[in-house]
C-alpha cells in the first residue's frame, strides 16, 4: 500500500525526532536573540513599526523555549510551547497581511516560514510523543521486564537491617581516609579516636595500606 | 565477537568487533560471563563526557573466566581462574599504587598526555571510559583484554557464589563503600546520601554495616526510595518534600555530619532556581556539569562535616559556594574508587553473608538487548535500577 497519504507518512524515528528538536532549540534561541536585539529591523522589514516591544517579548519567549528544549530530558512540553508560539506568530503576522501594508509580500514570506517551522515543530512533537507513549521499556519482551515491581523487600542485608547495623565495625578506616583531627567528634571531653590516634602514632611512617601482591587474588 | 559499541551520543549498538588479543606480557584475556551497565556509562551515552570516539567498546563492570594469560601475568593468573575485573586499571608498582591510590595509577593510562592536559596530571586507565582514561575497550562484550592483568583482577571462588553476588565488586559496591569510608564514619553520625541509584544503594548498606547512627537518602523515584528504605535509610522525596526542612528535623536542626553525592554531573532537580540555571548554561555549553547536589550538600552539612563525592563530574561547574565550604570548615573527599584497596575485605563480607549485592539487580538480559536497556536505565523507566547483561 502506498504510504504517501497514510497517517504514518511523516513519522520520524525517535532519534531523528530528538535531533530535530535539538535543531529547533538552537533555531529558537537564534531567532529569539534576533528579535530581542534587533526589533526595529524586523518591524521595518514587515511594515509593523510600533510593534517592537511585542517582538522583543516574543524574542524572550523564543529564547526560553529554546533553552527548555536543549536543557530538558523530556523536551516535548517545550515543543508544544513552540507550537503554541507558532500560532501566536501567525495571528500577529496576519494582522499585518493586508493591502494597506507596503511590506505585504514580506509578511507573506514570514507567514510561510512560520508555517514551515510549525510543521517541523509538529513532526518533532509527534516523534517524541510516540516515544514517550511507547515508554521505551513498555515495548520490551517479558524477559527484559523488571523482575519485581516492588523493591520494599530488597534490603541486600541477609541478616536484616537491625542485625546488620555496625556489623562491619571491625573495619579500620585507613589513616589517609580519616577526617582531619580537629573535625572528628569528641566524647567525654576528648577526641573520640584517641585509641586510633595512638595506634597510628605507634605505626610511625608505615604506608597507609599495603598493595596486594597480585590484585586481591 | 559481539560488543556494545558507542557510535555517538544516544547511539549505542550491539556490533561485531575484532576479538581482543594479548598485546603485552602482563595482559590477560577474559571470557565475560556477566557485565553491567553503570550509572556513569550514562554520562557517555548522553554525551556529557569528552573523549569518546566512534567504535569504542563500552563497559567497566564485568567478570568472567581467564582464557589466555600473557607471560608476565602467569605468576598471578592461570587459564580457568574466575575473576572480577575492577574498573580501574593499575600497575601495582608506581608511587600512587604503592600508597593504595590505584585510581590515580601513574602508568596505566596510555593517553597520559591528553589526560594531563585536561586534569593537570594523568589519572589511571579505566575500561570503556573515554580516551582521557586510556581508551581501553570495555567489558560489555564477549571478551575483554585486561592490561596489567597480574594486578588488575579480583580472584573469586568458583561455585559458591553467583555472578550476581560478585559482579559489583568491580565498581558500585567498593564505590559505595569508599564513599562512606572517606567520610570517616562515626557511631554518632548522620549520613545523608543524595541519589538512590546503584552507588547510592551500596553506600546506604555500607553506612549501615559501618554502624553510623542514621542514614538518609534523597531521590525522587519512588521505587528507588523504596529500595533505599529497605536497606535501612530514611527516604526523602525531593519532589514532594523540602529536603532542607526534613534534614533539619532529622538532625535536631544541626544538619548531617556527612553528606554523599552519588548523583554526579547530571543532577535532575527540577523545581529549583539553580537547577534551571544549570540546565540553561549546560544547554548552551557554558557549563559541563550540573552541581545542584554539591551546592545543597555544602548548604545543609553541619560545620566541620565532610562532603564525599563518588558521583562522576567531568569538567566545569558554576556557582559553587566555596565561601560556605571554607567558613564552615568542610572537608571534601572525592575520587574514582581504588577498587582493589577494598575488594579483599568486601569479598569476605559477601562470603560471610553480611551483604548480598545482587539485591540491586532489576533487569537481566542478553548483550543484544543492551542498547534498549541503556535507554530504559537512563529514563528510569520500568523500575530500572541496575541492568546485568549476559554475553
């Protein structure tokens, strides 16, 4: 069957959708900076003098959504925001698309560009949405599914938590791993580790640890 | 052989690559029986660590059987030995190795010049972890070449313990252990651990075993917090509770003595001003790492306390309150794990039944399924906390 008119003809694989989203993020920042820094040039080109504050506000919107797309693990909501922004742009440009505007042609071109970018925004939003709905792991075969849904029984301490508290107190923290003396706790008016200090002093310049003869083996 | 190969950020594939061979007398070849995806592999997957190249074999947590031994390693290994491979490659002879600082071995990084340019001095070679650390092929593969194999191994008994119980001696168990040990834990300490991922889970059990008064774990993923609570930690969900208020309540207003960052460079705080600032700066490449956890730890830690940082950072952070650190007299301890410094002791504790590290495994799959599971693990979907692959 021909896919030319099918619903999936425009489907992008998730990684392409993510790449497209990244590109749109950078585009958004670039356009936003242009709108913030050069609003007069834009309004002059579009015959929309007096709309500079609005253009700058749109610029801030573009930069924020761009940063959101680039900085987020889940950029889809920001892309939805871009789509809404595309609608605003079209509505704003449409007010200047009339016979009385000598720059009507430029406005038409701008409308076409916004429409084109909106298509890209839509494609990226759809691709990431499909990926989210699929949930990555949701499509995994059973063998890869988690073994347990509830980890409340996974202590990793076969004797139980209470019985395991302090079970490794026989471990002596190596000298080079101890906190500075002034920052160790005191008990009964003395540094808590007096005994340990004495043992270290007795050891003199002995290295902090011995190197295993052959790894730990 | 089959291996998981890095092609570009977010693109890891299971591909056919050449079998490894002995290149140096101290090498050995290991047939991998089990390997795991580590949280720090995700920094490579997401493209936040510099120095990866197309075709690099991933993975630094693996174990298996020795199938070939170079002439210079035969005094320590023989064909048929069952070994866990530590992620830090070390020579055992240089100044740092003689002090037990294996993760900064002076000889095992074959790209020393590049590493020194970035870090000032070279650090040790690591398996499957960028060309800054030697560009060695990793262990998410059917076979792995182990350089300095006479020292870079942990020999484990055959038959009595499963791969799942032993595999994490390669990284996350000693990493969680070292994170607590470098806090110099005391019986009256409260240890707060940011991140309930695999290293955070191991740090919780280590702190309990080492006998501190109270362990607190901060995360936002319910199943991870449930696992943390099962291990003896008091959970704080930073999306539904105020971390500052809870920590203050739990410590009588004084703050935890010891704070552990087992999150690292990709902190996922979502609703704080500094987190949004980091996201924006990272998005336009003005900052490489997101240090929200470091800032929060410095703020909440009790004066004269310790910040321990096993979480991986790769480059530059911004707006770190060093005045706060200085004036509160905090100690900061960091570093990649000196795995073999702790492995004998930790192996004994597994054998004695003090701990069974397999509790953390949530997914087991074949190597071919690895690429999909990278994404599952990264997105914390499907309850994924730890993935073990069977080549």
